[in-house]
């Protein structure tokens, strides 16, 4: 596992109950509270490959009319200008 240098700091305020839950989970997982927070941030902001594939599958099932790029561009611009 490759470690990245941790040099950015963040201060947050928590309810005592929230901190207690984090400490308990960190102890169970034998990790730090900071590591739990970093993992939660990564999970929130990084889209998994599985989610990307599902999104692509959903897009391929849309039976939207498609034409050439120049015509589509004109329709997008016309729709935008109507606002």
C-alpha cells in the first residue's frame, strides 16, 4: 500500500456523541479517527467503477433521438437561448 503525505489540516467541531462513535469504530477497526474521516471523504467523493458502469448502462437504455453533432449543437443552443 502506498502512503501519501498528509500535510493538509482540517478542524471540525463534533457533538460529543459523534466523536464517541468515531472513537469506538476506530478502536474496533484498529485504526485512527482521522483515517475513518479520510475514508468517509473518499467514499463520498470518489465514484466507484461499479457506479460508473451502472450509469453507462442506464444511459445506453435511453432511447433518445440522436442526430449528427452539428444538428444537436444547434438544438442545444436554441433550447438554452429560450430561457
